[in-house]
């Protein structure tokens, strides 16, 4: 019975994931004018499916069995409920929320409240990766943007337009791929919690995430950051997304849950720096950075308090 509840919560989380990341998954291609809504949806759906199918298994033991020994269903249940509640509430309020940070914080709090031993070095690795990701994304985005601009300067206007279109298509596919592997893989691993591996359940999670994208549109905190932080050219978007994808893929190989909003913020600043962009929403940037501390700490406290209820 408990396992059925976890699976049901996993499905709901997948829906919220699709909503919260819809701006990245379909808004990037459609908003740039490079893809129609249907084309953007197809590209993102293919990327999510490939990411989950090929590398989602990397995240099966990213928390339970890594941060702690295999956790009981109660710990996982509390972690999923807390992360789900925080993501919905903060996203509705248009406040920056990291889906992955909420899950990690809630899981660690619930495990600590259940007197499970926490793997300190593993938690330190996760936090260190979170801290370094925006910085590395900024450096990579800066380098990618410089390379792209230098290459584009040798092309005709028609060729530049084509390169911009295909660049957006490719990065949309890549972003969907790494998000599927890392974030949906994380949901799958959490809800599975040591149960026999299912070949159909990951597919169900992807389908539900796609439904979330379509049903609630290009909203969520991803859209808040992407639309309100600063403006970038299509090539700047490509550079930012490529840098973010590299960091998320690296996190997946290390079985570290990571949110694209972390990488995006650093990547946007890195790409913008090449043109010394000044139109930056400093309030939103400050909110985003502050929430990187508030969300996991708040989730930890809630997980700790609720596990004993």
C-alpha cells in the first residue's frame, strides 16, 4: 500500500516538473520563433524520453542508498510531500524554487528525524556541486558565446539565421534530455525506493510531465527567471543552454540532483558579460540566490518535523 502511495506521488511530481520547467522544455523553441508549439513539444518529448531511457538509471540511488542507507517508505513519503508542497506553493507565488534542492533538503531532514545515519561527505559533495554550478555555467556560457559569435562573424546573414534556428532546436533537445535523465530519473529513483525496476513507470512519468507542460503552459519559475532576469540574443540563449546542459549532465554522472535554474542563472550572466549587458533584474537575481539557501534549509526543517508526526 505504501509503495502505491509513493508511485502516485511520483506521478504528481512529474506533472509539477512538467509545469515548472515548461518554459525551458517548450518555451525556448517556440518563443524564439524557431519552432511551432507542436514542433517544440515533439522535440522536448523526444529529449525527455531519451534522457530517461538512456541515463535515468544513474539517479536511482542518488539519495536513498547514497545519502543514507536505503530509507524506509515513511522517509521517502515525507520527502516527496514536502518537496511537492514547496514547489507548488513557491512556483504559484512566482518565487524561485529549485525542485531538486527541495527534494534533497526534505529527504535529508526526514532521514535525520528518523535517526538514519547521514553520509556527510556525500552531502558535502552535493552542496559543493550546487555552489560551483552557477560559477562554472557562467564560465562555460561566456566561452561558448565567444566561440559562437566568432564563428557567426564568418557567415552570411542567411547562414546566421539558419544557424540560430538549428542551434535553438538542438539545445532544446539537449536540455530536455539532461532534465529527463536528472530530474525525472530522480523522481523515479525516489518513488521506486528499492522496489524492482519497472520498464513502464519511467515512460508514464515522462507522459505525465508532457501533460503538465501542455496543460499549464509555459509557466513556473523557469519562465520567471528566463523572462524577467535579462534579455539575451538567440546565440546567447544557445550558449546559456549548452553550458547548463553540460553541468546537469555532469551532475547526472555523479548521481547529484541539480536544478536547471541554478545553471541558468550563472550561464545567463556569463553570456551577457560578453556584451556587458546592464539590463539585469538584480532583485530577481538576489531572490534566486537567496532561495538556494532558504529552500533546502526550509525543506530540511519541514522534513525533520513531519517525519515524527
